[in-house]
């Protein structure tokens, strides 16, 4: 469809440079303490952007840092756009602040409102991402922003478009909140399933009596190879009941026999992450090796190898993920305010139930039946959330093509 002919006759298509004058910030020298210590000026980085009103910053700089860098003060109500990494992430300043160079800000607007451009930039975010260049972290420049076209209705229609978008988004947000609440309740229910299934008058043992624990190895990155024989399982790869290599698949092939004997994982090994945020229980995730024979255990992850004459690994994958075990596991947590971690003792000292193999098998079947229902419901919720995001983009597309009824 040719927008120039499809748009309402009184709308225009202008070059970005005609409607927005872009600027970007800067970073004071990181090694100069006087630029940061006791700073009072909010200094935004991409992590501060929230696709809404930005009212706080993780970092602050001093007046001296501001003067000795290319950072610039930005007034309240300024549009912000991420150019590095999270390309197209947006914000509108709710405070007077400055930014680093990874964020572009609208210094001046000509014939467009801030809110209108905020939603217009939301609509073209997929295009911005596709224009990113670079290796691991894609980036765009101000030149990319300046090369774009902007659909420009008269100001009164811009205001009506914004009002209609926000009305529809408000309803959509309410539905998304309900879906997220349902998803959170499923997490609670899963823990309740495990807790209930693993309670009973069964013999108890310390884990070290039925399993051998071992920690991972600090594999050297210079040995990594995209076509390596072995997969290095890192802390970020271990999720509850599964492995995820979608963001970090690391392989290696230059491994000697001594390392293979110590760190090559076997079917039935239960991996558990050993470090995270102190007090938040965002680690201790457990996943069992199903049938792979090429996984190597990396540092900050440990493994338990069970005595299969008395313990079914699948059963203990559930035990290790249960509230009963996790409460004991985290009682060994140490670390400073931000970082929390545990040692091997946290794995091996807790007491766990040890029913007969036949009973373990029966409990596994009961848990899996109930958790499969959870999985089915969660899949439905995830599909609905994806549809909600698609609907959001559809609303924006219609709005800026003149097809949204306002």
C-alpha cells in the first residue's frame, strides 16, 4: 500500500529531520571519582528506560562530571529513544536529567507533539531493530533516526489519535495484567503441587547419603569454538526443569581426559545454580540431564549424581525444586547485600524424603499429571499475551495509517 495515496488527504509524510531535532548524551570518565561520588544529577542509561514516564535513574553524576563530558541536561517531557542494545526502547522524562550516549533525545519538535512521536516511535520499533548493525549487540545511530519518514496529521488529530490509542491500550493493559496475575498464580500452584506430593511419612536421609555432589569448572573462553563437540552449561542456561541455550550457546572441543572425567555430565545428573541475588531466591534452579552426552559443567553450577539403586533422578529433580528443600538450601546463603551464593554443603546437608523406588515412581506420575495441566494453561496464557502484543502493534499501525476510528 502506498501511504502517500492511502493516508487522509490533509495528512503529510515528512522527513524525520523536519519534525525532530535529535541529540544524544555522554559519559563522564569512569575512572574519575569526582564525576560520580555524591552526584545529584540523574544520569540515565538504557536500563532506566521503561517505555513510559522515567522518574528515576540508577546512576547520578556531579556538576563536575556534567561539565567535563558531552552529557547535556534534558527538561521534563522529553522523548527518549535507545540506540544501543535494546533498540527502540522508549521513555519520556518525568524529571530533569541527562543521559549517556546510547540514548537519543528529542531536542526540538516541529509540528508534532511528544506523545504523538512516542507512539509513532513505538509503531516503528520493529523497523528500527531491523536497521541495527553490529555483532553481539546491535546498534543504530542518529543518522538512522534522521533517515526515517514520519506521518504527520494536524495537531488536533494527533491529540485525538493519542487519546484513542491510550484508551485502547488502557483496556489492553488491564487484560494483560489479568493474564500475568494468572501466570503468577500458576507458579504458586506448582510449588503447592510439589509441597503436597512430597509430604508424607517417609524415611528421611541427608542428600549426601544418596548422591554425590560436584561443582563446575572455569572453562577458558579462548577454548570456545562454534563447532565444538561439547556444550558448556553455564548458570544462565539452567532454568526450572529445563535447559535454555537460546541466548548463550557455548561450545568447546579442546578438552583433556582429566577434565572430561570430572565435568562431563551423565544422564540423570541434576544441575542446580549456586549464585544469584541475595535474599531473592532467584537461583537454586534445577534441571536434569535427560539424554545428552556432551554437556560440561561450568562454574557457579553444581550437579548431584544419584545412587540409582535407591533414588530416581526425576523424583529428586522435583524434591530439589520443592519448597521443603529450597528452604533448607537457602538457609546456607552467604554473600554481600547484592550477591548471594551457597556452597556444596547447601546441596548435600539438607534432609530429604527417601521412599521406595516404587513409591518414587508413583509420586512422579502424580506430579507430572498435575504439572501438565499447569503447562497447558500457561501455554494458553502465553498465546494470549502474544496476541495482546500483536493487537498493540495493530492498533498503532491503524492509528498512523488513518484507519483508527477516533
